């Protein structure tokens, strides 16, 4: 289905910057400009985005020097600065950077994608966004994210057949790229140097993360309780404070929109009487820009032992969900070749109350609580056979009760980096009351391979 696409940023390599910088009368002036841009890029790459933004803004404000950059280099600086603003939830602040970047260099594909994303997702200007996204695809037909964004915009405009095609194209391009990197010992390699992968020894197994709990739940350290061995699923009791939960709900409530998937629109177009795959509402909150989101992101990243310089690169925006009576989400998977989310942290924010449904179920979990079929029989049925009957799905496998403040953590990829088919899950129907939850996805950053080595590409995704 359609997924919200994270914005892109672009780093110019030092070599590219030198070759595209306009030559002035004084070589020292040119060298100083190169050094200043290089310093801003290095600061951004280190994860100090506030300091990087100051340096980008200083460059942009010096009109004489900034005018000496080639259009591509100038647009790259503007694009990065806009990305920092956007990651903090400042869409109005990001817009002038990206709009100017496209004016300076109409062929700057990354700025085109970012501006199209903002116009479609945040301003509802889908027709203008469509034009920009089509241009980005023409400039880089091999770029999966451009196709996926185009699919999102087409879906918004009701052009479902082409939207579906764009999503499939994005997935195929991402799969091909993944296979190529795997052949070079890249993305299919083990991920232990990127994040911590906890062992699920047996159901009920309790282990310490070694991360201070800050008195969240009375324990000295944040503890993981194994809910399922295959797939590995853990409960973290009291992961969020009441104040944090209330703040997320307060920030999300005015932004809630009906949750959508591609299957919704396909069923409508075909006049299908099948139940919708998803009945809920959704809002997206940046992980930067407010102390609560930043604190939660850092806490989760500490548990995963993510590098402080890249943890906000890996983190997607928080997806806050509201399920009223009758709400649910059918069996699905979080990760694909395009959306390489290695882990999900699901935060239970509020409701619906004991006995009112809303459990999270992992129907293919043979070692979990309950389930009438053996694991082998369940897997043979597959995801396709599970979809469309949320009641049957929720009678299988491992189930977790929605206890406010708790988090459920599960890995979507196996140890080799491939999608784990056992990690499909569903949100069971809320039979009474209201359930609030939030998904927090972490994905492999494009700046590193899964072995932890630097890539040789000059495209980065810095947040």
C-alpha cells in the first residue's frame, strides 16, 4: 500500500563542489568557499543538525560567495538546509529553501522530490506536486524513491492503476539495488554493527538492555520480555511516561486523517464488497522539533544501540494511530525491499481498556501465546490467505495486550537483512472504547551498508 515517503537530502562531495564552483579572481576566496561548504557538510553528517543549519544559512546569506557556486552545488546546500527544517516539523520553514533550490537548478532531482513531497503531503497541492515528481522520475528513472512518491501523489488524485504501477516499479528497483549490493557484500550482510539484535530465547525470557530506565517502571534498566521466539517479539513495560503519551496524543489529534492503503482505493474502483484492510485514522509527528519526540527517539535508539550521529537518519516520523470502536488493521508486513525497516517499536498510548480488544497479533508465531494451528501449517497459509478475516487472524499465534505505556518491539528483517515472512502482524478489532498507539520505525540509513562501512555514493539521507 501507499506509505509516507521520508524526504531526501543530498550531499555534494568535495570533488564535485570544487569542479562545479565558479572560478573567481582570487584563488584564496574560492578555497575558503570550498572549505566553508565542506565544513557545513561535515557538521551535518556528524548529526549536529542545529550547527549545520547555522552554517548553511551563513553560506546562503553571503550572496556574493553563494552566487559563485554552480547551480547544482547551490541547490544542494539549499536542499540540505530545507531538510533540517522539515525534519523538525517546520514545513513552512522548509518550503522557501526547496522552492529556491528548484528555481536555482530545475534539474536538481533531490530538491524536486522534496518539494513535491511537501506540497502533496503537507499542503495538499497534488497537481503541482505531480508535475515536480514526474520531472524527478524523468531525470532519474532508476531512483526508487521518486517512483514511490509519484505513486503516493497519484493515489491522492485517484489515479489508482498508475499509482499501483509506480509502487511496483519502486519495489522492483529497490530489490535490484539490494541484490547488487548483496553481491558486493553489502546490504545482505549481517547487521550487528548497525544495531543491537536481541535474542529471544524462550517465551517469558526477561533480559536487560543495559540502558538506564530513569525510573520509568521501577527497574534500574529497561527490560525486554520475550513474547514470541519466531518472529522475535518483545514487550517493554512502562517504556513511555503518562506525560509523553498525553503529549503525543495532543500533538497528533488535530492532524488525524483517515488511514489509507492502496487496497482501499482498488476495492472502491472495482466495486468490491470486501471489508477494508484498515479502519483507523493517522497522523505523522516529526522526531525532532519537540523534546518529547526527541527523548522517545533517543531512548529507543539507546535500546537498539544506534550511533548518535545516525539515529535520527534511521528514524522515520512517528505514525500515531487512533482506533475507535470497530477499528482494526488487517495482516500486513512493515518492511519491503523499498522500505527496509529493520525494527518496529509499537507504543501503546491509551485505551481501549481491558476486554475491549485492540491486541496486536503475530499470526505466524508458532512459539507465542495461543494459536490453534502449528507454525508450519500457519506459514503454508501465507499472508494472502490470512487477509480479509481479522477475526480469524486474531485467533492465531502470539497476541500482545495494549497496555498504555508499554512498547512492543519486533524485527522485520532477519539476521541476514532479508524480510522475515514470519513478522506479519495485525491490529485486532477494538470492540469498545478508543485505542491510541504509535508506530516508530527504524530503517537502515543510506549512508552506510549493513556492515557499517561507508558507501561510495554521494547521496545521503540526513535528518
